[in-house]
């Protein structure tokens, strides 16, 4: 029987059991590696009810679906995930391949290979299985699989984990894997080499200077190095290869230790007890929380402790960034480098956290973003410590040589800082005052400010014996937009309408405010009834002049407008004017909407 005939018969034997949703991965005759994600079909077994036999039957019935968007990261999920692919090896020189799951923290991985002759092979991996079970001593779970030439082999993988569900499966020849792992180990070695160099350099400085900042910096390097040692799978490989409990619980515990060291270093470096007592109290509170949570992580389930700890990293770093900005604004210049350092760390941590929750694809930048960010952060922190020490030394020398002039200089400096602080406070007050007058959604003036502005404009017009007109604008059928398309679309519609009305009113020196819901109110000084009606028509036409579009939704937006004019000698107050304009608005709605009615026609 020829080789081609054997291949055809093998395909025919396998044909009834091929999955509908998956695709076949063909390893070319020159291939040395291949990613399985584009060819995987999957099923989420949330109830943990399926056994291998059940899964195979679901594959045969086509119940597996392609990976959503080709993504092999699902974030933190309960239950188990099943994956299926068919592999055909065309490389006659390589019949033994290494199947690698390039994520080190999965709890349990079961791999089943089904051959056309009915033979079934099962492999088990993950960090709930002793490290020695791996075919190659490497931080990522891996197993050697036989892939005969021109023979379709079905692969079924079951992954159950309380960690982030990331399943980047990859096939390598043993030579290709050696090259890839060598490059990865080189990168990891460089990273930990940088950490060790920074550790011993600053250890010498701490022993010489006895500065508490250096001590907590050393704690930070050690604790965060342990975090990454754990997350990269190196802890399971070198420190606790036979302890699944340590493999699980050291992730949240090491994260809490790192956060305690980070926060305490920030307290010391920024001198928060003296410079910002309230921020210092908040920092101490966070330190106590992470200490308690770290102890609680010994008993808490991994699926609870690790997501909380992962999010807590962002909270802790953001708090440090805010404290650094606060101290920097108060003139503490060493905080500049500290702010840059924490920004690098925050960026790397955010990338890692988003990857863990499945929000970012897995690539070199996302997988090693936390290493890159933390290496830059620790290097910048070391520079910041040196800068801080140099600044303190220079300050002491300056005090010694300029003791007679120091008091006068300090008075001038503090006076300048006080003026700057007062100027910044005044600007902030102006911004806050303006913000309190604005509607958060549309950016228009709010109802409270409208009352103030109306009273002022009405008084000015009465003094000058000039008319003042009021427009009540209500978007037609707005409730149906919210009901049909959702409030986010409705909010976008309100912003669009506010911009269109504002442009139409620009030549008229009008006061425009959002009155509430989909209602807007306009005050037109120096406009009699005829002029106000003309402006109202401009507003109405501006809304229907073009269709509003948002997220694929295209609608025609119209408005009903009520107009009321207050004569100079009239005794109307704001409530009277609003009530009259509102009646005109209801007359416009009763007349079929998308029209303008005045208080005279309404009466």
C-alpha cells in the first residue's frame, strides 16, 4: 500500500469524528513551530460536568465553537475550558513535537491525543501536578507528543484553573523550543540580573548611610522580584516544585508583600508624615489592609484572592502616584523622578492586569510589560534615591556656607511659594465655580446658574427698557430613543443637540442652559417676540437640517419650542416667565411637534 493511499484511508477513518467548528493545523514539511490558537475550537464547561468521553462526543456533534476573535485569553472564569484541534504533520524529519502551554499559572491541564487507529494518549500538567511531570524542565507546562507523518491526530485539551484563563498553546520541534526558551531565559536573566545589581548596590548604600528609604527600597526589590518569580513560573520550577499550595497562594501573598514595601518606601521617600499627614494616614491604612489581606490569602480561595490582589496593585500604585503629585506640587523636587518611576510601573502593571483579565492580546509587549515597566521603575527609583541624597548633601553644605543669608532667602522663597499656591488655589476656585455651573453631560450651563443669569439679564433689560425673550426647547420623542437604543445613545443624542442649538444661537448673545432631561432653556436679551420666534425657527431648523448618527444609529431629531417675551414694563418674575413659556411649549407639542408656538398663540 502506497504512502498516499495510507494517508487517504487515515483521513476517511477520522472523517466522521471531525469537529464542525475547528480547523486543521497542517505542519509544513519545513515547519519548526506553530501556534494552535487560530485552529482551536473551544467549549466552556461551567458546571464541570463533562468527562473526556462527553467532550469527544460534543466534538463529534460539532458543539465546539471557534475562539472568539482568535483570542486565547478569557480572564478569570469558573469551571473548565475544553479545546480541540486536528493536527497533520507534513514534516517527515520531525515526528516528535513539544506541546507547550505558554502560561505558567494554570492549575490543571489534561491533554488527550486520538489517533486514526483508535489509540488514545493522555497527559497531565499544570502547577497542581508535580513539576517533574513535565517533559522538559521549563517554567511553562509542556509535554512531548507523537505526530506521525501525514496522519491526522485529534488534540483535546481540558484546562481548569482558578487563575486567569489563558491558553496560548504552541507546538515546537525540540530544536526550535531550545532556541525560543534560550532567548526567553536570556531576557529573564537580564531582568533578574538588573534587580540583583540594584539590590546589592543599594544594600551597600543603606549599610553606609542608614537611610530608611534605602531599606524599604531593598524590601520593594525583593518582594516584587518574588512576585514576578512566581508569576513567571520560576518559583514553581526552582522553589516549590512539589507544592501546589505554594504555587497558588504565593501569588497574592507576594503581591501584598510588594505593595506593603512600595507604600512604606513612598512614605519614607516623600516624607509624608511631615509633608502630607492626611495622605500619610491613608497610606498607613492601605499598608494595614494589604498586611491583613496577605494573611487572609493563606486561607482565601485563589479565585478570590488573586483577582483582588491584581486589582489592588493598580490601586496601590495610583495612590502612590497621587501622593507623589501632591508632594511635588508643594515643591519637593526629588518627587519628579519618583513620579516618572511610578508612571513606568503603573503602565507595565496596567498592561499585565488587562492581559490577565483578557482585555489585551498576548504578545511580547503585554506578556513582559510588567518586567519592562518594573525594571525602569526600579532603576529610576535608585536614581531618585541618589538624587535625593545628593540634594540633601548639597542643602547641608549650602546651609553651612550661607547661614547668615539663609533666613532672608527662606522668607522670600516661602513668600513666592505662598503666592504660587494662592494663585493655583484661585485658579482652582474659578475652575470649580465654573464646573459647578455646568451640566456634566452636555457642558451647558445648568438650571441653577440659569436662574442667576436670568435674574441678572432681566434686571438689565428692565433698566434699559428693552424686551427679553425666553425659549423652552424640548426634543421630540426622546423617551423612545432611550427606551429603544439605551441611555448611552440618549446621552450622545443630548450632547449632539446641545452643540447644534449652541451653534444656532451663537450670533445672538444668548444664555443657553440645560433645564432638565431633554429640555433646554434660552434667554434672548434685546429680542422682541418676532425676533425671538425667528431665532426659535433657526434652532428648530438647525436640529432637523441633518440626521444624528451614533454607533450605527441614524435618527432625525426635532424639537418643539415655546416662546415668551417679557415686556420692559411687565412684572413677570422667572417663575411666571417659565410657566408661560412652558405652556407655549405644550401648545407646540399638541400641534404635532417640530414647531414653534408663542405664549400669545398658546393662549
